[in-house]
């Protein structure tokens, strides 16, 4: 399928698809006219990439994921996926803690009487 079809089916923009390909997350072949052609499984792969981005993973992180993290079987749990998600959760919790401390400092500053 061409990039326009892939965009419509996956919900990702053509620009994003090119970006994912440049990052090594997608593979295409080139037709004689230079147009990209993608396999049907690219739709699912892009949807998975978008889900991972929404969870906070960077493209660089996604590129290091084991192939098992991209399986279509919903009942298969990839051990690497669990660990990566645990690490991301710990990072998010650390960020929340830092933001909460920053919030408290701001509230204290605002509650201090003005001169």
C-alpha cells in the first residue's frame, strides 16, 4: 500500500510515517517512480508505535524494543515489554514527585506576604 493509504488506515499522518521510517521503526520498498510501498502489517505497527508514544516512550526507546513487543497476539506478554513499562512508570512517578515538590514551593512562595 502507498503512504496515503497507510495514513488513512493507521490514522497517522504521512509526515509521521516518514518520520517513523527514518527512525528505523518502519520498512518500505520503493517503486520505480520513487513512491514508498508498505506491507499491510505496517498499519498495526504504526498503531502500536503511536500507543507507545502516548505512554511516553521516545522513538529512540521504541527502536530498541525487542521484536516480541510488536507481536499481534494480545494474549502474549513479552517479558521485555513488562520491564520497559515498569521503567517508564517509575520515570513518570519520579516526574510527578518532582512536579508536586515544585508545586508546593510555588504555593509557599505565593502565600508569603508581600512587602
